[in-house]
């Protein structure tokens, strides 16, 4: 499975999750900036996810509304993680790590 954290989640968090998954051969974890460069537009991101059978993890709640149809049309699985606007890096990291097992579990259904 290919998981991609988008630019709305710190790259270091994606890299930490990638390190956790190095021994698991079924999971490839990348940040979209590392995979396709910084500043990729949402429609192009969705197309790339489709091409690579990717699962998106994002904090971009605008995408949930604006690109819901495009995500659905391309059968892209997306996880929307909502952080409080003033959330610290530690809070964001902890939230992602604490939910990573559940994200993988849901993705395998």
C-alpha cells in the first residue's frame, strides 16, 4: 500500500511514519513533496495518487469539499486529519502516530 502525506502535514511526520514502516513490506509511506515536488496542485495530486494507487493523508479540509467528486471518481481513499489551528508540532505528531494503526486497518478493508 502506498500512503502519501500531503503538504498540509509536516514532512518530518511522514518521514517518521516511513521509518516505522521500513520493516513492513506492504506499506510505502512518502510525503507528496518528496514524491512529486513542492506545490503540486490538488487535481494533479489526485491524478498521481490514482496512477500510483495511493492513499492520501491530509489536513486540507477544503479538499474534502472542493475535490470530493474528483477523489470519488478516481476511487482515492483519503484520510482527513483535523488539527486545531494552534496545534503544536508535538500534538500533530502524536495525533498521527496514535492513529496510524487505525489508518492502516481501515485501508485494508
